[in-house]
């Protein structure tokens, strides 16, 4: 018989699997790929190489998430697609060791992005199928552990002497499998029955056109996430280089440790915040607060002159952004109510994760050589402020 709450067991196993998805790309895109590119491209060429690789990878991720999400809708088999994507993405991650130039690196990363989104698209839709609205805040808080796990994995695999450069990719693949396999083998979500809300209590009114709605609420949710994701994407690949612009002695291992500490600290705060949002039925308020704090953190980064100041400003930005993105991911499931389109529609929302990678490398190349990272960071702080303004008009209580 269907209930109104999902079991904590499934929520925890699902959160572990989602963390595995983060482990699949955070260490690779933030540390391992830039280091590999630096070795292949030589001094002065790594920024341009990363721009081309990020551009090609973002196109593959965008198409893959929509396509495989829709295929999981049609087939109704989320688990099968997750299994296949896990196997394909792990194999291709290890294949990066065989890249010898820019063309081969782009080809492997493009294929890896398709395999990764073959896993992530049905995995994200599975949460929408299984978690009721009353637990969306808790789900968002649990999802906040994923970036921290990804960062910890990056710090772990880059421990000096633990593994050679190519061996680090094998370690990442093994950790991903260890995280995702449990929910596929022993995760059995209980059927849940979502109560029908009264019209005045809903954040987004039901509408037959999927992502379109009369009040533009879904579009504003999409644009708000896009604005924050632009800032996150700009620093995702270039954080290592930004720290080195302030202190040339900054190492890849130390960068990974800073990233991991910030993301790990954000997770318990996100859980508390998500539970507060569920308890008080205020799903949007934390998103507004976090976007404002992200703006302040980015402004601090723009004017940082010393490494301690830079780390402090980044910590504020990283904490606020991680909480925003985790809670937003869960609250997005609140507005995408059609299960027969959920995988496809989440793919469209996932464009907010991938579209920034299509143009941010070129914006970075246009701004950084002329204005330095400070000019770029000021632009990003304005976008974070816009995200909050887009959400201000939402109903505070549901």
C-alpha cells in the first residue's frame, strides 16, 4: 500500500549513489583533467585546451542528459540505464590515460560525458518517481553531501605517493562503482502517494505544457539556477589556476583539500536547511538567502589580495553555492510533476549545468587576459544577485 513518506534507507542509498555521480566528475574535471592537460599542452596552452575540451564535453552532456532521460521515460526502466551508464562511464574514464593529444582527449571526454549522463539522467528522475514533496528539502540536504564526497575523492586520489597519475583515474572509477552499485542492488523504494495540493498552496500550478506554466515560475527556477551555475562553472575548471594567480606555490593537492573542506562543511548545513524548509513549508527562502551570500563571496574573491583572504571568500561562495544547488535540485522535482516526462524535463533543467560550459570558457578567455580574474568574478557576482531577484516573487509558503 502506498504511503506518504519514503524510507530513510532508500534516501540514504540514493544519496550515496548521487555522491558516486559527483565522484565521477569532480576529481576529474577540477584536478585530474587540468593536470593531464598541463602535461600534454605545455606551459601557456592549458587554458585554451581546457576551453575546447569543456565546450565539446558540455554539448555531449546536454544532449546525453535529455536523450537518456527521455529513453528512461519511454522504457520505464531507470535501473537498467543507470547500470549501463555506470559501466560505460567508468571504462571511458580509465581510457583518458590513452589520450596523446587534443583531438584524442576531446573524443574521449565527449564519449565519457555521454556515458556519465546515461547514468545520471535516469538516476535524477528516479528521485522524482520515489520521493514525495514533504521530503524534498531533506532530499536536497542529503544531495549536498555529493559535491563534498567528490572533493574528498579528489583530495584522496591526489595524496602524494598514493598512485601515479594514470592510477588516480582507476581509483576514481572504483569509488564510483562502490557508491552506485548498492542502490541498484539493494535499494527498493517504497511506493509513495503524493497528496493532491489545493491550488493556492502550490508553488507552481499544474499545466499541461510540461515546462511551461502560466506564471513563468518554472522558467524563473531555470534561469535562477543558470545564473548560479554560470558562476560555479567558471570556477569549476579554473579554481586551480585562480589560486595560482594569487600564490604561484599553490599545489593541486592543496587546492583539492580546500575544495573538499568547503564542500564537506556545506553538507550538514544543507541538511539542516532542507529540513527547516520542509518543516516550515518554505522551499524557496533558503535559495534566496544562498544566492545573496554567493554574491558577497564572489565580490570578496574579486578583491582578495592574499591567499587567506582568497580562501575565506571562496569558502563563503562555495558553501552558499553548494547549498543552493543541492536544495534547488530537490525543489525542481516539486515543479516537474509529470512522471511520463520527468526524465526528459530534468534533462532540460540539466542544461543549466551544461550550457554555462559552452560559453564560459570563451568569456573567461575574453575577460581574464584583459581584466584578470577580478573582472570575471565581478560579473559572476552580479549574476548571483540576479538569481535571488528571480526567486523573490515566489510564494514564501507552500
